[in-house]
C-alpha cells in the first residue's frame, strides 16, 4: 500500500480503497476503558490559534479532515489566512504527530498564511492556543522538502515516539496540468 502527498499541503490515500481510510496510519485509534467507579473523563480541547513569531503567523485554526478523493483538506472559511488541523490525527500537545496545513500562496501568486514557512530555522518557536486558552509551545526540530510520491507519511502523520506538531505547505514549481507543485515543505516541531 502506497501513501502519497498530493495537492498543496495534502496527504492522499487515493491508492487505498475508500473503506480503508480509517485504518490508515494517520487515523486515531480510540478505545474505551471498561466502565466503573474509577472511570475518569478527559475532555479533549481543540486548537484554535497558531502563532509563529519568527515569520509573523497569527492564524485561526480550522478543523479539517480528508476530501472525497482522500486528500488532506485545507481550510475553507478563510483559506488564505487560516490553517487546518487534521482532526483524525493527534491533538497538538498529546502523544503523536499533530498535523497543521496551510496554503503557500493564493491565486495570482500572492502570499498566503504559510508563505514564509520556508524561512523557519531549527529552534524557532511555534505556539498553539487551545479553546480554553492554554498555550502549548513547540520548537522547530527540522525542515524537509519531499516530492509528493516520496513523502514519509508515517513520520509526518504517525510518529508516536513523542509530542510533535508538523506543519505542511507547498513548495517547488507549479505544474499547471496537475494543479499542484513539485514539492511539499514539512516543518517538524516538538513540544517544549
């Protein structure tokens, strides 16, 4: 089974039958503890704001899933200034790889939210604020460029060895016939 990054900031599972999407390495596995008096309810709180001071990003976070063709969806409400958190993956700050995508540019080549993502440096701070006002601080640990076909999907979406936040956008040259760019930029961060 091959997983490929397609489209601007998107991850495609198009090579898999649609019914297998839930079993992909990026899907969150949820198990219920047995009922009883020791059951503790933990409320998950969605991220609502992304700050990247080094490049001037202050963006609302929209919850996104996958499109009908299996690509990671992008923000819909304000597509050029918001970012999208992949809600079927990890929450920022919990174990695993949380993923946020955003557009590099808008029609006409004008800058969008992740226009300067390529300018980040190892050690730069990335902050996420959740719906109850808690701020999570991450630092950049690496930056990589991948062709859509060779992106390490498991590393980007399914690394459970720590608390990660991975940021994705387009890079490289525009291919008009494919309506996509030649590369994807992934910024890897880790929770402080």
